[in-house]
C-alpha cells in the first residue's frame, strides 16, 4: 500500500476558483495539494476547451494580485470601462439604454475580461513557482472520510492523502458537498447560455454591451485584439447569448453562416458586422446555493457553494472572495495556534459569505426572470427600470458598487 501524503489543505477541483485557492494557501506556507479529475486544457482551439471568458471585477483582480497570478493574467485581459445595458424591446416600444461608467464611481475601469483558459494558464504558472503547492491532474477523488483529527482522501491512482482541511472547489455537481450530505436550493431554468468569440472592424472601446430582449440577454464583452495574418488588427469580443431551450436548439442546429446571420440580427449592429471567430458552446442556466458552506474539516467554495446565471458578472467574482475569506480565517487560526479545520472557525466562513451570496443568487435569479419574461408588465418593468436607474445618480452608483462586490 502507498504511503499517506500529509498536507494542510486538500483542494478538490482545479478550476479557476480551486487554483486561486491553492495559490493563496500555498504561498502562505500551507502545504496544499490540488487535485482535478481532468488535465487542464489551455488551448482555446481544442474541442474540449472552456470557451468562456470571465469579466473579473476590481476586487477579484486584487485577489489575483495577492495570489501573484495577475501580472501574467493581466497581459491577456481586456479592460472594461463601461457597461452598457440596452433594452432592445420586442418591437413594441422605444429601446432604452443606460451606461454604467466606471468613472462615475471614481474608478478607471470596472475590471477586465479574460479567457478562462488564459486565467487557468496564469494560475498554473504561479503554482509551478510555489514550493508548497502540489497539483495532481488528472486525479479523481474516489474516497473521502472525515475523522476528528483529519480528512482522509483516496485518489483514482491509489494515492492517499491526509489533510487538516478539505476545500470543495469541484464545481456545481460537487462530490465533496455530496459526501458531506449538504443540501442545496436550486432552480434549473429552461434556458441555455451560448458562448463564442466574434471579430469586428469597429473597436469595442472597452465597452461591454448587454442587449436585453425576451428570451434572455445578448452580451458583447471586450476581448483581446488579434493581428490579422494579412496585416492590421482584428477587434474581438466574447459573446454570452441566453435563450430558451427551444431557441438554442434551433440556433445550435444552424451551420456557421446561418448562425452568424442570426448573431448579426440579434446584436443590432452595435459593433458593426460580426464574424464568428471560434467554435460555439452552451451552458445550462442554473441558480443554486448550498444550505451551508462548511462542516468539520471542510469548506465549500465557488460553484460547489453557489451558481448564478451569467448576469452582471457575479459567478467567479463571488468565488474568489470565498477563497480569500477562507484564507484570512486560516491565517488568523494559525496565528492563534488553532486548527484550520476547526468547525467553529469554519462556521465563521459560512457566516461571513453565505448571506451576501444568497442575496446575489436571488438578485440574479430575479433579473433572469425579468429577462426571460415575455409578459408586457415584465418587459415594461425592464425598460422603465433601466430608465429609472439612468435618471437617478445615487441609485445608479449604489447599483454599480453592489455589482462590484460592495455592500448594498
Ligand atoms: C456562460 C457563462 C459565462 C460566465 N461569465 C462570467 C463572468 O463574466 N464573470 C464571472 O465572475 N463569472 C462568470 N461565469 C461563472 C464562472 O464561469 C464560473 O463561476 C467559474 O468558471 C466556475 O469555476 P469553478 O472553479 O467554481 O468551477 P469549475 O470551473 O467547474 O471547476 C471545477 C473543477 O473541479 C473538477 N472536479 C469535479 N469533480 C471532481 C472530482 N470528483 N475530483 C477531482 N476534480 C473534480 C472539474 O474537473 C473542474 O476542473 C460564467 C458562467 C457561464 C456559464
């Protein structure tokens, strides 16, 4: 039988959240093992690559700076200076539009948009330089038990690990959460988000544009410019397009030319003609929150703890705050000579994060319902809501600060 590897922290899941948690803990000297059942895919052109990009808000960029992954990630990120929301109407009223400009809350930018593959690459590079980080992938968790003094894990290759604390960062179908017997509240929407990259001749000028319409929003997010092989620059944006199952089935069945025509019809020409510049992928839309985020020797972070529809760039931004909150509690415990897996300490993690996350899950669920709603009162609310926000500076500033992770 193999020897047992002792560590302070076992992070299950090497997505962007798990890798960030690993970097944060390892650089503080906690012996941290991170496992992922899949090998990381960093080439966006590979058929199994995560095609999503993430709009990281300023607090998340600060977390990545703390993890020392930002200098590299920042080189691949595009600034977000303005978030524009437009209600396209459903052909029965004047379109409404509101600009949220970062300088209205005395910030140069809201954040930056980066491909998930580039973010993972920057984090993996950071882990490579950390003495106390040990990444194992592919390696699946096959067995996990919690004892008073430690958690014992077995991996698919037979490796056995003993950890003081297990961080479940294993995504929305978390095995760690299941082993802990923690329930969830979950809404599955009859809706998917299609993601892809488009190229355009007109520059995006660091403006992210969300075009609301019944069925779901269509969002263009600034993405990296690319040199054309024949010379000159090609501007690009990443797109998140949410629609009903019926509509996404119809759009997914289209060939690229027909799909590109549908994209141009839906984008209303805000960036001129759009050319499809990547494969397409789609994600089912879910709102979910775990009933509690801790147990003795375990804590849930990121999508293992909460899932939101991609409205207002909340998902991963909430997740990075989870990882940092947990780290700060562990540092406090270490200074006080206490156990980092102590349930009393970890209950403070749930208390610190759960209410804020629950409010954001509810807010995004309500916004999503309003976006889906085909009924005229909901459409009117959507349109007049935008006009009201545009007209009331304090309300607008409050909404912007809250969206960036501040208190409501
Ligand atoms: C269309 C779309 C757009 C989005 N845009 C934004 C945005 O702009 N801004 C934002 O903040 N958020 C955004 N999000 C949310 C964000 O993408 C997710 O929150 C984030 O990618 C989830 O990261 P994660 O690390 O929690 O989970 P994942 O990326 O799912 O990682 C979980 C990892 O755990 C591994 N794993 C699972 N089970 C096991 C096991 N048993 N053993 C070992 N490993 C295991 C998996 O292989 C995986 O690598 C978006 C989401 C969608 C769907």
